[in-house]
DNA sequence: CTCCCTGCAAAATTTTTGCATCAAT
DNA sequence: ATTGATGCAAAAATTTTGCAGGGAG
């Protein structure tokens, strides 16, 4: 599902963007991929790491996530709940949001992205360089326990 | 542009959703409409109100905004910056976001909403009741001082 | 060996909460 | 008169910052 990244690939990516490949950065990134689909906040990453890495500090997690976003290694997720949430998924994708359970489900569909991107391209926005579009679908799960599936 | 709401209309709307029509709620709502397009945080609403209403408290502004969202009088705006931002505009609309200036511009276009809504309707999502879609267009203004316009 | 990064702790921000008083219905 | 809302202040939650010591290149 998520492309697993080896530590060597990760080290390369880090130095490619000018960041030192420290142990902390590696395990923070791995925690993010382990939490794939959960769009975790910094605290959640920290909690996941603490058992195996008791000396890591929450401040470092915050700084690390910031530096990852700044260098484009990860992205922040749009949310209305107010916290900063992170996502390793750089492929354009949409989110399905259940206002009941507060779940955010990734939904990848190139067709949808093309549809919306084309729409804006045709609109000829002046003074604006479009880089990406995000679509969020809002609603509620009928069965809060069940999964959302697409036929 | 924004439909100006008279105080009487506002009082009616408040009681319609089960909230007492207090002075504070009325001026908070008016501040929100005055800040239309700015998607303000609670603090900004408070600052705008303070000169004319020196006794209003920030806590009340927070509680008021919460109760407005809960009752559907206003909406929270999707953001990746982490704070809670508010919008009186209940009409489905999109946002154009400049990652440089951090501006969020409203973009109302029924055609776009229909396009995306239809797309998902055809997808036949199982176990999900769709209520709305939000589109955010990301990019940067070529001239940070200029306006974005649509031909 | 150099510079960047980490951990720690303090501080700054943002948001929530409890409670006595006050105002809307 | 009743009930819910306000203001205030304290507390909780979240995020940033400064700096001395440590580790990657």
C-alpha cells in the first residue's frame, strides 16, 4: 500500500534535501509510515516512538516534522479540528471525512484530480500559479464501526 | 456580497437553533460577517470587538464560536496551519490558498461543486452519507501584492 | 573538527473549564 | 423565576524557543 522505504533510501532522501540523516529523523519518518492513514499529530508520533526510543524528546518530534514539511518530505493535512496533522503520502489524493467518528480516510483517484485540475485550468486564474488541488468529502458513516468501501 | 443579516433575523436564527439571543452572540456574529473573507480565529474576533465592547471576554468568544459551529450557524474552515478558523459562508464553496501569503480566498462556483458531488455520487460509496464536498486549490500568487481574478 | 541536531526545560500560544454572577425568556 | 450564558481566572493542551552537549559528515 504505502511504498515501504528502506533506511538507505530514507538517508538518501534526507541528505538530498539537506538534512542530516540522524537516528531520530529516521525513526520519526518510520513512525509516520507506520501510522499511515491516521494522519497523526506530533504527540501521537511521540507516543508511538517512546517505548522503543525512551530518550527521544517531544520537542525533537515537533522540529523534525516541521523540517520534513519545509523540505517537502511530508505534507500537512487540511483539518478543521485545529491541530497539525501529518501525512507521508505525497501523491495527490482526497480525503473522506466522517464528522461523527472524526476519521480521515485517504482516497486516491487520479481521475478526480484530473477533473478538478482541468476545471481550474480552464478557468484561467490570473495572478495564480496552481500547484495542486485537494478535495475533501464530508459526511457520516452509516455504521460507525464499519468500513467505507467503493464499488 | 455577504448577505447582511439584520439583528432581528439573527435573533430569530439563534432561537431557531435553541440559543439565547444574547448581546454577545449578536456582536460576535456581526464581527464574523465584518471579517468576511478573512476566516478569522477567535482572537481576531475578540480584538475586533474589544474597542466597542470592552467587557466581552475571550472565553465567551470561544464558547460562542463553538456553539455557532455546533448548531450549524457557521462553519470551521479547513486549514493546515493548525488554528481554528471560522466562516459565516454556508453556501458550498471552494478555497484558493496561497502558500506564500497564507491567504485563503473564497471561490463560489456551483458548477465545480456539482462536478465533484456528481463524481462521488457515481462512485457509490458504501456505508457513507455524503453531505458536502470542499475543494481547495493550492498554489502561489505570482504578484503577492496583486489580486487573483478569474476570466 | 565543524556544524547541525538533540534533549531538556522554560515560555509562548491556543483552547478549555469551573464557578459565581447576570441576563434572556 | 428559571435556566442558560457571561466574565474571570485558572488550568490544560499545543507548539515554539534557547541553549549546552552530542553526533553526523
